[in-house]
């Protein structure tokens, strides 16, 4: 059964000609799925304003995405090279983890509940230190894991805050069966700055195959 739901667009035009900063890939890997295609969602967080956790652009037919930034993170401006700074003033805005024990940012992405399908997730995180853990989960009864998107992490160079190095990290995640809403958790250590998070998802009708946790496996499933 296919249920048609009005497509929701969330968009805020921040400045004329602003690029997506360190959405360096522009979408999922070639041959997997196209951003904005049927069954997809897209969310882009750049955290441009103080204490604001809303995405600056999103596309989701099923509802608004959400980011939970817990106590222990502080918003601020941080030195960065032009490759991740859309307005070129030498600083990017983001969330800095102050908690000595580290912290976890939790994203919630609504989508169509299709119990026969698999939710595929392509995640980009631009941060000053590598996340220590990235995972996706649905409600009890769902399975989850990773697939290899076949893209290397991209180094942006300095200046980087707190002894780190700016990188855009690339992750492939899945949840099965497709949940009505999935959560993505990003764990970081103290003094990590999160500049940007980009999430692309698609629901396929097919359950995951045992050998499908690679880019070629995902490509074979999407038809
Ligand atoms: Ca800037
Ligand atoms: Ca940012």
C-alpha cells in the first residue's frame, strides 16, 4: 500500500549564494540514490545561530527532523579554512563539547513506516575531531548496522580548534525493518566541535541481504 503524504519543505535562506559549506559530497554516492528522489529525505544542519538546533534546510515528506544537543555542549564561532566556511570570514559556527566525559548528539528523522523495507542512511559529519561512535537505530525489534559508502574522509586543514583537524567524515548506516522514525547518534570526546551534519535517507522495498552491507550491495538493492 502506498500512502501519499504532502511533501514538507523546510528551508531558510541564510544568505545569497551560500553553499552547503562542508556538504562536500552533495548527496549520496553515485549509483546509490538521488537526493530528493521518491522515498528519500534530506536534512542539513549548519548550526549557524546561537542555541538553535533547527536544520537550515530539509526535505522530508513524513515530518520535521530534529537534533537534540544535550547539556554539556556550547555554541560558538571557531576558526576554519575556506573549504568549510561558506561566507569566507574565517570562522564557522558550531557546537563544542565541554563535557570531560564526552557527549552524544541525537538526530531524529521521520519517515514512512514500511515494515518490509530497509532504511538506508548516508551521513556526513564535519567536526574538529573524529566522532568516537556513530550509529542508527529504530524502535525495539529493528536491526541496524553499517554499509560502506565508498568515500574517504576529507581533510580541510587548519586552523582547527582545540588541537583537532577539520574533517568531513562519511558514514553508511541502515535500519531494518524501516521504522516510522529512526534515531542517529553521534558520540564525541571533549573539545570536539561539530560544524555541520548532513543526512540523506531512502527507504527501499527490499529487506537487506546478508552481503548488502557494501556500496555495491546497496546499489543492487535500489531499483
Ligand atoms: Ca564564516
Ligand atoms: Ca556550522
